């Protein structure tokens, strides 16, 4: 008959920590995201410095797999409280990857860029800061979208009616807001046919496509206009 073991003592406590995306090989897998929160507070320099600036990158990494083929806007605009910097690679730099694009200041000190992605392909996003700056922020990867203003006319194909001032294409999306700045809603009949990747029509807005014209959408339609 054995006795009770009443020994006490010290031992090791192991705390499991979720894998840190501090290096590219530990990148967080994502698809398109809106305002994905992150922090670089404890990030260290992965050793990869993109071409858009010098200085130590206290960086974190995301492995972004595209679910669509179109122009995507990658941006850190939002809650970021520090001077951000962001780059995109076709593979981890330590695994033979090369830089595709990078940006320091897209709006103010916050980073962003537009890149044409292919469905099913994984890209590596490096999020860091200018000269070692760190903080919190949020990452968005969404189809790049032009907003209709109607500032010049009703002509869909007039660059003066969009902001930024270019016409949507098979890879660029379009948004028709409820209240266009210029007061006009678009028509596609004045100078030929129209094309966009995604089209979003906000409540109360509309696009007029006469029977003799076409509006081609490569992606999808979100018609909130009710008609
Ligand atoms: Ca890092
Ligand atoms: Ca910056």
C-alpha cells in the first residue's frame, strides 16, 4: 500500500503564445480584409528593408491569398497612430521572393498602394514603420474602386466625372454614391459602352444604360439603388 505523495515544489509553467507574424515565414494567412487590426508594438526587424525607404522596419507579415483577379487597394488608412510603411512580395524574401511594390506615405504618413492581383496567388504583405516607428493600425485589402462624382456631365466615360480622375476598367471597380458631388448620375450612351470590375450603386443612386448600349461587369453588382 503506497502512501500519499504530498510533495510540493516549483515547476515550469509553459504559456502557449500564438505564433508571432514577426517574420515572413510566420505570416498570418488572410484573404481580402476590411480594417483588420494589428499591432507592431513588439515587432522586431525581419531584416528585409523595402525600396521605399531606409531605416529599421519593426515589421509584421501577412500571407494574402487573392480570391479575385482585379486591381486591389492595400491600405493602412484608419486607426494607425504612427508613421507606417508597407511592402508587397511575391514570396518571402528569405525564400527567394522579390518586392512587387512598396509605399511609405499614401495619405498623410499612412501607407497604401494599388496592385493587380491574380485569384489563387499568395502575396506577402510587410507592415512596418518609418525609421522604426511602431504602433497599432488596421489593414484593408479591397478591390480598388473609383467614385462617381458627375462633376462634368452624365458621361460614364469622361474622366472628369470620377475621383480619382480615371474611368473604370475591367480590373477597376466603380461606386455610384447616393449624392454625387456634381449632381449628375451616369449614363453609358454618350460615348460608347462601359465596363467595370465591381459596381456598387448606393441607395437612391442609379446608372442609365439605354437599350443600344452595354455595361459590362467583370466582377459583381451590388445594387442598393432599388432599381
Ligand atoms: Ca518583424
Ligand atoms: Ca509613412
